[in-house]
C-alpha cells in the first residue's frame, strides 16, 4: 500500500520544528488572517517566511490555513495576504470559501490550494467541482465512512489528492460552522473564537422552578451530553490506507509541543510499521485527551454513556532537553519533578527509555533535590544519549 503523507499541527514555529523532528512529512499552521483559531496560534508574517524556509531545509512541506469563511469587505486584505503567502513559498493554502479560492487563483496563482474540511465535501461530484475550480487536495468531511472515502477515491481524478483526519478533537456539529458559541458566548467558531460550550456541563431545569437544577448523570458523576470523544485511528490505519487517501492529518493547532511530538511520533511509527500497535496506543494515553473513539469511519452506533467529560493523561512532560554539557544534560523544566523520580526520555523513532534521576544541579552547579520552578535551567545525569529537542516526561499523578 502507498504510504500517505503524515500532516501535523503547529501553533508556533517551535512546535512546527518539533513536529518535523518527530516524524511529520508536512506541517500546517495559521497565519495572520482567517486562520480559524485563536490569535495566539497564528504565525506572524515574519514567522511564516522563516518557518517555510526552515521546514523546506528539512525536506518538509508547510501548509497555511485560510479556512474561515470570509465576510464582505475583507477582499483587499485577502488579496495582499495571498500574495504574501506566495512570496513566502508555502506549499499550499488550506481554504474553504469558494470566493477565497477564486481570489487566490487570481492574486496568487503559484499557491497550491487544499480544500478544508470546513467545506464539508462528502461526495465525488463536489470533489470534482472543487478540482475544476483549481483545488489540488480535498480534506474530506469528517463524518464519512471508509467505504464512502473509497468510493470518492475511485470516482475522482488520480491527480486530485484526498486527505482525512486521523487523530484529535472532534466537534459535535459541523466544526467551525456550529453556532452554539456565537449564541451563548458571542464568540464565533467560524472566526476562531469558539468558547467550546459543547464541553460545558449541563443540567435539567423545570419551567416553574427557576434556579433549581437537576443533574443528568452519565458516568462518574459527570454531565457532558454534548461533548464528543476524541478521534484515534491508530488501530486501523491500514484500513484508511486501503481507501487510497494521500494524507492523514493530526488535529491540534492549540496543543502543546509535547502533545504534537508524542502523537506525531506514534503515527509515524505506525505508518512505518516499526512498533506494535498496542504499544503505540499506550503512547497515545500519555497525552491529555478525552476518551478515544473510531469516529464515523465504521458507522458504529454508540450505546451507553457518550462521554464522562474527563480528560485523562498517563504522562506529563517534565522538561525539554537543551543539549549536553560536561557529560550532563542541560534541560528546561516544564513540570515539577525531584531526585529519585523515574523519568522517561522521549525522542524520535525510539521507545521511551526510563531511568531514576540520581543527580541534579542548578545551572551554576549547585546541587538541588527538586525542580519546582517553571522554565528553570538545570543539569541532570542521564544514562541515555539525548539531543536538543528531545523531551523528558514523568508518570502523571
């Protein structure tokens, strides 16, 4: 089977390089306009240029999301932005709006276009129409089953690429086109400002008893009747590959470098067939997530509690590796740990090697027993070879 491209998210240039280091073939990120995430996840113009250059030097691709639906009056800013992205030599713009597609083709004909899942393309007829409009790749609607994806592949031109989501959070409605946040919080999901009201806890009220709330228990005392499970396809990646898709995508432009590194590495190793799936599924438990599901790929009817609403995580990041110094590792603290704790080394392509922390000093060489201070530089003894960009993690309490 052909090996699909592995596409990972980035909310900062540093995370983009982390994704590339841990096995992504391509990275997608937002810029300064219509990027469908909070402003904090958007790259500046300078960062777009620098990240494109850095990823290309590593043989990786860089895609930029312009996938909010545009409003009248944004044409001039979009035209300038399209030209800037072409100048930055990004590999593709991920778009949703037909008007934005037309604008990019006119103002930045050198920019390849990928249709965002926001456009909700569900059939081969629509895919062909978008292809005729100049779209190179379709990121298919997330509610499609494997059989439907295979049919679209069979009935579309071979040069039209298809991409599907493989892992991450799912919306309970049509993603950014959900209006609940706009209505309840005045924050539009389509403009990257979703307040995630589907993750809130809800209770039952009775018309004549205002102020009295009756909890609706699902499981473990929680009520999260609108909150979806997270998607995980690790166990059936071969089934996805058999549909003929060209790319699989990890969701999470708001996620941490640790999350992106861990999940990217797991899917890289799965695609390359280097680790057994049960071991890789354990890796996916090491990041913060809601209960995992298989999404809509098998058209399964869910029975029983839909979600206990609780995030879970078996590991947390302890520190980033900055380099080696005098036989010791120089690290930057991310979460508290102490002498005697068992740490695991997280690096590309290798299983997490664990060791008991037996020696730790401050940057000036003063011995210390605990590392409670965020981003503190420390020196530790590590029995394994580590490089800048690796991470240390610890069992979550």
